C-alpha cells in the first residue's frame, strides 16, 4: 500500500495547535499596504484559528 501524501500547499499554510485546532495567517498583509491603515495592518499580523466548518477539509489535506 502506498503512503498517503500530505498536500504541499496546506502544510506551508497551516499548523496544528496542541489542542488539535488549526492555526492560520491572515490574508491581505503581503503587498499594497500603503492604502491600508496602521490599525488594519497591525490586526493582520496575529495568527488566528481556522473556522470550525473548514477544519475537517484542512485536516484531510494535512492527513491528521
């Protein structure tokens, strides 16, 4: 039986927490930052968790 491969795009974008939740980064923080306010950019720095409705799909990509 061949090994199941982890999705390469998903493993670069998501990390598992100790409790089994999935951490992700915010979008809109890579370029075209001049028109965004300082507050908006500051709030995009912090990581957040993936929505409950998307968790099963991402866990399948990560083979968790």
